[in-house]
């Protein structure tokens, strides 16, 4: 448990320093257009990688074992929820539909 505390503390300090440094440098450094364009792709790429690394195991594994698609209520609920999010772009509707779909599908599967 002590290791977990230090991991969280060091990650938090590192994140803070990285963000603070970029704010300080970002206002003082003159970036050329090519660099600005390249930097505009960094955030979506990092977000996509993080979501894939976090959501992949949640959607596909249970107790570190692959879950069959027919027995995977989380994945079956996530797919239409992603479609609803993409079509409507409404956060509350997406969350509500995800919860309701998961409840319905898990009730039908179990």
C-alpha cells in the first residue's frame, strides 16, 4: 500500500511539473507553424492511447481471462453506448443509456 502512495504522489508531481512547465514555456516561446500543427496532434494521440490501454482490459477481460462476446455484458453494452455518444454528443444521455443498457444486458445474460 505504501508503494501505491508513492506511485500516485510521484505521478501527480510529475504531471503538475509537466503542465506548469508547458504553461510557462508556451507563453514565452515562439513556435513555428509546423511545430504548432504537430503539437495539436499530441493530445488526441495520447488520449486515444490511454483510453485503449484502460478500456481494452475492462471491455475484454475478467479476472485476467478473455471473456466470450456472448457472455460479456460490458462489451455488449459499450458498443451501442459508443454509437449513442458519437451520434448525439450528449454526455448525460450517453451515461444514462450506458447504465440502462448494461443493466438490461446483464439481466438478460445472467
